[in-house]
C-alpha cells in the first residue's frame, strides 16, 4: 500500500514591488512597531532626568515670562481684555506642539539609520512615531495652561470641544513639513542645521506673543503662514471665543496644510526606496 504524498511545504514568496501594492496594509500590520518606537522615544527623553516631565514646563514658563515683558509691558501690544500671560501661553501651546513634532520627525530617519538598513517595514512609521514625544509634552503644557487659566478666573467653555480639530491641524502641518525635511536630510545632511534655524525664525513670524485681530492691514500677509490659523484657533478654543475666528485665515491655513501634507507624503514615498542605500 503506497503512502499518500505529503502536502508541499508552505512557500515564502518575496514579491517584487510589495511595498507599492501593500504599503498601507503593511503600515497597519506594523502598528505595534509604531507604538514601540514612540514609547522608546518617550523613555529616552525622560530617562535619568532629575526633573522628569518638568523639563516640558520650563521652556513655556520662561518664554511666557519673556514674551509678556517684551510684548505686553514694553511694546504695549493690545491684549483684548485677556491677561497677557494667558494670551502668550495659548499661542505657545500650538507652537510648541508644532516645533517639537517637526524637530522629532525631521531627524527621525537619520537617527534610526541602523534600523532602516537591516529590516523592511514601512518607513513612514519612523516619522509618525516621533510625534509621540510632542503629544506628551503638549498634554503637560495644556494642564499648565488650565491651571493658570483657573488662577486668572478663566473657566473653560464649550469651545474646548473644538480643540482636537486644531491639534490635528498642528500635527498635520508638522508631519507634512517633517516628511519633506526628513527625506531631504537622508541625502543632504545640511538640513539638520537648517531646521533649528527655521524654527527660530518661525516663532517670531508666527503670532505667538501677540494678537492678529488688531492689525487688519497685516491680516493678508499673516494668513500666508498656516500657523496663524492654528494659533488663532487655539486662542478661540482656550480663551472662550475672546478672539474671533477668521474664516478666510482658517480656509487659507487648512488649504496650505493639506497641500504640505499631501506633497510631503508624495515626496517621502517617492524617495523611500533609496533610504536604506543612502543612509
């Protein structure tokens, strides 16, 4: 009696161009890696730090004091009836979220070069994981703002419910710019020095320390900066509608962020195949 032939062993098929056909499915399959990398970055940031999460508070506190003195006391910028520290801190919240997310994502590929050159996974996971630290720091500063607002007698209103929309816009702007910069940094390492300079300049051309609604003649120019809409949106949410939303600025900012995010994804995907060879 002849034995039945055994079933053929399972085959491992390596597909050419798999990253093109299954990229977004692979991005979901590797979601645990995304969480691991984000948690790793958070632990590295605060590991053996004496003040721990307190470091996330030092920068906004010092910046709030400096901007309050410069813009509020010396320059006598209008506050619209809002305590100037609250005005500055409500502008610092989106700026710090944007700058931290951009800084982390723009250098993420180079800092993870060993991982990229050894194993396949969707490279988009790396800049996405860099957003974790920025969100943690943002949450800490948001709690600080809430405490300061209550101390000044400002009670949260229903406007806070809209805050996630503007958080998403800030993350989208940072991710879009970060994808461009991190892909360019792989090939041109000079961008590691350009990013801090851009952030330093960007803080002063964004309405972090002053209101925009008192300068209508400058409104069109200010609206060219997508962060203007984000910062004004944060102030509208956090200050209970004290600063009105400018629909034209919001539409212009949303359009600019959408273009930045789409083109950033396009360029990142276009250059992704060469990362392991160049890095």
